[in-house]
């Protein structure tokens, strides 16, 4: 299947099924339930299987097909790209690092919308300094016993599984120069005894992040992703996915919301110069992201250069929602209609676009060191 | 041209530039640029990238605009871009001139115009001015230019701006790694590193927009490419100048020549801000953002 055939066929299907695919209720619970419905329909019709390898239930083909599917679903408002993106982020990791039979069993459940997965990376004491994580896994006769805490774990309260980074090296290795070495990735069932999930109330009003506590949680050895001590490689493998197809979907979202703004804003409120500047910023981000997807399609290994994409997302998302707040200031400040509440929530969420997934400053550190080859920092 | 042909053409352009110093028109003559353009418009991609990289000036923009407007490119035929009334050095020697004013153009004999060689901000650029550009009405029979003509010119300039941004970043990077202060290269300091990182972010977005313009050549992608490349080049110039500090402020250091060229290129066929404002105006008027950039 080529993108040129996929695109019109998918478009026709989406138009035909728009009734079932359009979300009807507000709120995160409803959005999660609707996401499962959309994935199930798209999986059963085949769309959700293109771009994934056959050994995990896919139909093969280029990752561009996945890129277009998420873009098309987002552009029509059928899914919210933030909650959709975990599929794009976590499925490739399972395909690359899980034992083949585990990947074959689990990945279809994620693609079909039967399950939600979460990503247990950040910890209370490790934000930007991810490699210093301390959530501990100790070897047992049957596998691992996990103790510790994660935070900012998106959608953990809905998740059946978690891709979890743990420290299996000695605890003091978290502060050593080779802190990256003592990390192991595990695939954990969220209904395991000893796991407690607590959603975090955030300023934008949707409790999509959680704290997750692990208290003597047993994980079978078959659930190790990659080898013991290879967890950092798993994390590094995952981040470029977070910054390729998932960012392309986010670009489709920003484009749609700017389009909504110019449709909805009362006459006379928008300045041509401001709209042009945001249009340009979003286009610049999407042009860059498009280049990255074409590299992925060509089989290139993505790496540190995707930090440029993440940095451009931060600029584009904040410039858009700065314009939203400046244009719809009364609506954002005082409005309580569902539309106003959505603009407000998205404006507030956009403040995090330079924080989550590696802060703007960390991205610039990576760009300076890895892409510009500036040597060590003072 | 495919990637391999483009790379080979680029190499021959660099070699020709080396042989002829700053006068890139001679180098272009030697590699058969106008024949290459007639054969495949993407030859311009290599020419303008090399111009930006090596800070060269030429009359290649005249050829691109003539070709796109359906006139055979020739050293005897120059282009005048109104309302600025500015052209390349070819304006001084050509026999006839295509005067472009928005979407209208008219060809006039060169000796009907009063020519002045511009020193101005970019004295090395060979810019030429026509004093008192005549109104199109007074020039008689005109022709209507398609959007594609302006797009071809904008994409060519965008290509040069993106390459200029990359070149300025490289100057600043090289300096930051070499220059020792407080016992270490200034590249070790985060304030410097982040300026250079921001420059690379801007450069990469300009390059991506230029690539998209060449892959899917439409008036919109070309206009976006010029707007993004223009703004990005200014961003890089600002950071690079600060990192180069005193060195970059001297006339011996090449930085100022790139800066001068950026500011002048931005003026041609719509500044970055004029172009993006016009796109914003269209979006507001039609209550719609153009659907572009398919995967």
C-alpha cells in the first residue's frame, strides 16, 4: 500500500463513518472511551494496521501511512493527538525490544484500542536528568521486584500496561558518571499487586498525568525489554518516535486549531501580521516534521536531530495559543461555554509545550552538544 | 535533477566560483547555467545554495524570473523588480529589461531607463537601481505574470537565504570553538551554546521550508519558504553576530558581508514580514487556513 492510494481510500472511509468517529461528550473519560472506539473501528477496517510490521498484527508498509492516519483523524477532530500519540511512542519500542512472542501478543491490543499503555519514565527527583532515576528493580528467582515512584505518567489511571524504566544497577549508580548503565526497561501489568495510581490535578483541568507508586511489585523475567542494563537504549530508541509521527500529528492539531481560530474569531479582532506570524511558525514546524517522517520512511535511524523538531513544536504551539489568548481574551478569561473552556484548557496546556518530553533548555543542550559538536559544557 | 546530479552540479559551481572570485556570473557562464536552467528549473536550487554558502552575487535571479515568465534567459535581458526599482548588475549592461510590478510586467529597452549602481548597505552585491521607475501604463503593452513566476523568484531567494543562514551559523560555531576566554572555549558557556542552538533551529526550519518548496512548487510553498528563510536568516544573523562579538564587527571578518546580503535579499519580491502578513490577511478574509504540506 502506497500513501497515494492510502490517502484517498482512508479519506473516503473517514467521511463515510464520520458519525461514529465524531466525539460527542466532553471530558477525559469520554475522550479515552472514544479513542478506543476510533482505534477499534480503524483497526477492524485495516487502517490502523498499516505501517506496522506483520509480526505484530500489522499489514506492513511505510510509517508514512501511520503519519497520515493520525493526521487525518486529528484534522477532522476525531481524536485528540495527545492521547493518541502514546500508541505511536510505545508500539515501536515493544517491536524493537520485547521478545517476539510478547510483542506479537501485546501490540495488537494497543493498536485495536483494547488497551491503553503508559510510559513510566519521570520520577519526583528526576525531571530533566532522566538517567539519574532511582525506581528500583531487584532480581528475584522469577524476575524482578520493583519499588519506587514515577510521576507525570500520562494516562496511567486508564492503562493496562506500563513501559517502565527501573534501576537494576546498585542504587549509588544513579549518581555516578555511568548512571545510564544501571537502567533496565520492564513491561509491567498495571493490575499487578502493589501498584497505586494517583491522578495529578493540573492547571489545564484534565487529569491526564499521574503519580504511580510501586510497592514490592513482581514482574516476570519474560517482561524485560531488551537485556538487563539496556534500559537507556530503550529510552533513547523511544524518544525519536515521540518526536516523529507523534509530532506530525500534533502539527495537524495546531493547523486545525489555527483554522478554527480564523473561523471563529469575531470580525476585526485578528491582526493579519499576528496570524501570518503564527501560520509561518506552524508551517515551519510541520515542514521540519515532514522531513523527519520522510527520513523515517527511508529507513534512517532517527536520533538527536529530532530535538530540533521538539524545539520547533514548542515555538509553534506557544505562538498559536498566545494568539488565541490575545484574540479571545474575554472568552479565555471569563467564558464558561464548552468552546471557551476548550480554548482555555489548550492555552494553559500549551505552557507545558516547552517543558514536557525534555524541556526547551534540555533540547538546546542536546542540539549544542550532539548536533553542533560544541564540546563539553563549562 | 536527482540528488546525485544536484550534488555534482553543486561541486562544479563551487569550483567555478573559486576560479572566478566574487564575480559569479563568469563562473555560471562557464558551467552552462542557463542551459541547465532551461533543461531543469531545479538547477537554480544548486546555484542559489552555493551563492548563499560562499556569499557570491550574480545575475542568476534575472534568469530564473525570465525563464519562469516564458522569456529565454540571456545576458542581454535583465529584470527590474518594482516598486523598489532594484535589479542585479545585469541592469547596467543588458539591452532590454523586463520590468516587474506585482503581477504585471513589460519589456522595455534598457537605454530608456536611468541606471545607477547602488552602493548602499551591500556595496559588494552589484545591486543596480533605476531612478524614477516609469509607471507600467506609460510603458505600453504589458503582460500578465502568473503566480508561478514570482514563486520561482521567491524560492530561489529563499534557497540563498537558508544557505546564508547556515554559513553564518558555521562562522559563529567555528569562532565559539576557537575563542578562549576564562581559560576555556566560549562554546563551553551555556549562554553561547543556546544562541547557537537557536540558530540551528532557525536554520533547520528554513531548510525544511525550502526543501518543501522544491518538492511541491506552488506559489504558497514558495512564499512560505521565503518568509521563513527571511526571518530565520535574521535570527541567525542576530545570534551569530553576538557570538562573533568584536571579531564579527570588523570589516576583515566575512560576517558583515553575509549580514548585508541577508538584509537586501529580504527586500526582494516581498519581505518576510510582508509575505507572512499577506498570508495572514488571506486567512482572515477567507476564514480559512490553506491546507498544504501533504506528507
